[in-house]
C-alpha cells in the first residue's frame, strides 16, 4: 500500500524569493529559479513540510 506523499506547491505570486525554504529543506530539493522557490528535485522530497512551516509569506502549501 503506497502512501501518497504530499509535495510543496509554491505560489509564485506570494513568494518573495527570500530563500528561507531553500535553506530549511533538509533534503536540499528546493532552489530559487528566477527568484521563485522551485521544487527542482521532486523525487527527493520526502514531504516533511518544513519548507511550508518556514515560509514567512505562506507561499507554500502541502498538497
Ligand atoms: S517538504 Fe521537506 S523535503 Fe520537500 S521540499 Fe519541503 S522541506 Fe524539502
Ligand atoms: S520561504 Fe516562502 S517566500 Fe521565501 S523563497 Fe521560500 S516560498 Fe518563497
């Protein structure tokens, strides 16, 4: 029974490109691309939600 992992969904309008989530991600799967946080290695995201917790602008929702 494979459990569906949640992934961060980043709202480009809300993201200020501060980079906090990039630093907080324990698996280093987020990068800033054109000043917007982007999940560049989705296969290595474990769905921990630390990025969403760390974002001061509530730009990340776990879905
Ligand atoms: S959910 Fe966890 S592993 Fe995935 S991008 Fe956010 S902080 Fe990184
Ligand atoms: S913490 Fe939030 S505002 Fe900052 S780069 Fe990440 S998604 Fe964007």
